[in-house]
C-alpha cells in the first residue's frame, strides 16, 4: 500500500523516535510512505490563532503539492495537530472559499486528497493482519492507557470521528501486541499543548490529571500517536512529579514504538532509548519474561 | 457585570459582535447558557471568564469586556466545548475569533502567550518550517524567562530532538508570500 506522506516539522526534531519507529513498522509490513516534496510547516498551533486565512493557507499548500506530485494517494499525517490543520484545509477546499485560498497560495487546489492518521492506516483490515503477522513478542505485562489527545477526535465536524469520547482504534492496535489496554477517563483530554511554554503553571494540572487517572485505572504506561502529546507527557513528567510531590512512573510510548518492539526492534532502532522518562526497563522486564508467542 | 447599564450600549458594538461571531460560523442566540462548555473545559480553572460567560458577554453586547478577557488566550483550542455543546455552538471558534480580533487591535492580556505565537511564526517566515531553537531563543529573550527549558537542552541536543540548524523549504519565498497574502487578506476583512 502506498501513501503520500506529510511528516510535519516535529518528525525531524522532537518526534524523532516517532519517525524511526514508523519507519521500522512500515518496512516490516510493506507500507510505502512517499514524502511530499518541499512540504512546509502547517502552522499549528500559532497560524490559526493569527488569522483564519493563515490557519488554512499554510496546510493547503501541502494539499496542493500532494495533488500535483502524488495524485490519487491518501495523505498520511502522523501528527495530531498537522492532521487537524490538513482536515481544516481540506474542508476549505470543498467550500465556497476554495477560490480565495487558491489565490492566496497561488496554486490550483481540488481537495481531492484523503487525509489519514496512523491509526486510520494501521486499522485497515489488511494492514492490521500484516501487523499481527509481523509481531513476534507478546508484551503481556504492559497495561496501557491509550492517550488519543484532542485533535484526532475533535471537532467531529472536521475529523468525522465517530466515537469522540471513548475512541477504540488505538486500543485495538495496542492489543495486537498482547498488551492489555485499560479503560480510563482521560483518553481525549487535552495535554495543554504549547501552553506548557507560555503558561506552564496553568498547564501542569492537565498533565497531572492525566497521569493520575491513568494510574488509578491500573495503567503502567501510556501510548500516544501525537508528537506534541508525547513531548509533554514524557519530558514534563519529572516536573509534574516535583510540583505535586508525586511519584508517577508512567513511561510514554508512541503507538509505532510499541508495535516495533513487539516486532522485535531494538530500543535504538525504534527510538525508545532516547526518552526523557526511562522507558526501557518496563520493556526489558517484558522481554525477559515472555519470548515469542 | 454588576452595574452595567445595558440599555446604553452603543449599536456599533452589536454590529461588530455580529460580524465577529459570523466569522466563527456561529449564532449567538443558539447559546442558552447551560454551562456544559465550561464544565468540560480543561483550562477553565485558570480563566478570568468561563467560556459560558464570554458568550454571555457577547450576547449582552459587552464587546470590550470580552476582548480584554484572558480566557480566549488561555483556551488551548482542545475543542472539548464545541464537541460537547448540546446546541452545536462552535465555542472554540468564537474564542479564537475574539483572540484574533483582540490581537489585531493590540489587546494582548497574556503577553507571553502572544509572544509564543509571534515567535512560533518567525521560523516559518524565514525557513518555511518550524525550528524549536529559534522559537525558544526569541521567546526566552523577550518573555523574561531567559532560562526556561535550559535543563532539557543537553538531552535534547544529544538525542537530536533539538536541531541547531533549521530544516528549510526550497521554495521559501512561496511560503513567505502566502504568509504575507494572508496578513493582507485578514486586515482587509
């Protein structure tokens, strides 16, 4: 299966582990992501706070490029913020605003590209079967709280998501590895996104409540499919522990890292080695106790 | 809101509010003040006005009060309010429209939030891509938080999560042109 690919800025920087592990999984199951040439930043999250026009035009240039370069392919967007902006742009391309935006980006655009997330792609029946077949380790000691965050679900008018309060597609994928997924209340609560930079005191409670609810429901790790959520949940866990005099110990993994590990990737190959919150120990325990199904 | 004589509000407020709300694709009379938006808002505890109150101010014609509120700047655009509103009011879009309007008028009740957005867009204009180091440098220098995030720096550089040199789009001019076009367009409306 082939997809056009909009990595987004974080895949080359803060989300480097996401890129590594996606690559590993895609190779293992024979998925082909073809990067859109000369793509630009989608503007999230500052673009749309400046103007409606900027919030649409920046992602729209990428849609137009994809239509030119890779017509007919659905566009894989691994970051929740980029995914949301692309979907907004797509909707604008289908509205009476199309001509205006085509003028603003100085490119023709049809809105013929389908936007898909990694969860969408991996949940396709054929791909799911391929993932199952490539999995060689059972991660049965993991009790995962799947953290979807905001923008894969909301707003439903843009995402067209059906189950916005209690989505299941990531849970189903994680369970393919033999891990358990827990029922919990903060699946789609906000992590605070960029506000951890400008209003950190006001944003810390958001992370605190997420960790607290995950732990209360028996999770020993979190899984996400968004580089922004990952950065906040992983990098700031120490600061939240300090601020609340807590001892949360919840390693955070990308969905693709968990799948890659279950497919036999080393920590270095899939990126788990470079997390802020120690993420290897839990998996090592795993690998010692249960080898191969 | 105590002590406001609502009958003395200028009519032009009403028109301005109508155009602002229309831009957000909303209708003010759709809000019947149930408060579900505010109950589910993860940032509400830090807001000076609850999302419900912001809408109420607009309904009453108190534009200036809404524009100078911190709430639209504290809003994280998580969209929980819009998704849960029983009457389909796009509250997050309204918050965003208020923030944009205030920003254009130079009303920035949360200076650091304003600075973060401002410098977020700087590398985009220069390189066509985001660059965390440029953003952090300018933000830290201007926000009075000079050493914020310094403790993360060594690990981020080591794991290459922070790049010294920015990634660049080949056709940077096209991206810059788009940004300029949008600025002009937004001012015209």
